[in-house]
């Protein structure tokens, strides 16, 4: 897996291949998922048919359902973050009931937030054909735009399995939140890297 990711190159590649992720602003997670699929398909151990549970699905299956997540270790203010939103809470418990556990492959690293002048944001908006409906609504509300990530350097890959006992100890994310149409959002489990048992840890070399 490459240890230097550049946002402009990723988006340009997506444009050239008519990739459905071109309009996504949180590109790191989608790119990590793509790379996991590309490399793990070579093992012939994983089934990549989506494992659907209600409103959520898992990315792959190999004895248990697996999800691929990327996580930036620091926010734009430089504060360390160790909690990662996981999969839909109800879907996770149902999958654990069916298979005994669920697994997560987590790409952990550092991002560059250097888009204070919004040059990268303007470049991406032009590349994808203009503002999204979400962005137009944000501007109408007068809400600030978050800094875009322009690069990512993965430092390690963590592999964890969570059974029912471990899942009950985890918190939730987005519980009580609502979508733009007012409907309640489905709660996700919150993976706390300080409170999970690692199955494997793979570190990147410089």
C-alpha cells in the first residue's frame, strides 16, 4: 500500500475512471476502502458482496463481516483523536449474533490540512462539475466550510475483531442526530483505539 497519498492525484484518477467517489469531500476513507479491496482480492479469501443489514452494510466477508475505515490521528488544530465511527449499531449487533464477531481493518495516519485559502476546494469543485447540493445548502445557511485534507500519510494498519462483550463496552456516534430532512440518524458504534483489543498491527516504513 502506498505510504504517500495526494488528494489531487486521487481525484484526477477518479475523474479519468468515472469513479463514483469523485464528488466526495472525505476522500481518504473511500481511497482506503478501494485499496483494501484491490489488495485483499488477490488473497482470494474475501467475498466482496455487500453484507446487508437493514440500512447498513459491511465491505467484505471472510468468516465474519469486515469493514474498512481510515482515521486521521490529528484534527486541524493538532489535537489527537482516538475514536473512529464504526458501522450502524444495530447492524453490528446483528452481524455479531449471526457470526460471533465483526472485524475492522483501520488505516491510521496523518493528514495535511493546508487549504486555508480554499484553492484546493475550488480546484475540486471545478473538477467535479460545480458545487454539490449539500455545499449550496451550507452556503445558504451561512455555515462555515471545513478545511479539506490535501494529503495523507498512513502510519499503521490495525486489525481488530469485536464480539458481543466488546461491542457492549463501546460508545455510540450520531445517536440523537438528525438528517437534513429531519429524520433521525442511525447510531453507529464508536471504536475507541484506547479501549479495543488488537488482532494485528502493521506499521508503515518511511
